[in-house]
C-alpha cells in the first residue's frame, strides 16, 4: 500500500505523518505499507491539494487541509486491507 503525506513541513503536516505512522503500527501494516512525505507543490496541485496537509492512498486523495486522527486513519487503512 502506497501512502503519501503531502505538505511543506508545517506542524500539521508533521502531525499527520506521525498519525499515519502510528496507525500503520496499530493495524500491523507498517511492514507492508510504503509511507512517504512529498513536498513538491506541483504534485500537490496535480493531486488537487490546495491546502496542506494532504493524504493520498494508492493514488486517491483521501483528505486535504486537515489532520486526520489516528482513529480515522485506522478505519481507512482497515477498509483497504
């Protein structure tokens, strides 16, 4: 599973990255998922993210402009197993 956190390095972006990391550990997907931070503004636009942070899973924009909670991320990840 390919997961991307889109952001310029702001506190919200870092928090979302941490939440995704913890959710991956709790769902035991940390071994199989590929998590990366993207800070390319052109890529943000391409994905439809005009307010960071953005969350993309398997090429699908999941959220933009908010920090998704660990609990919500666990639900999202479990639905994609």
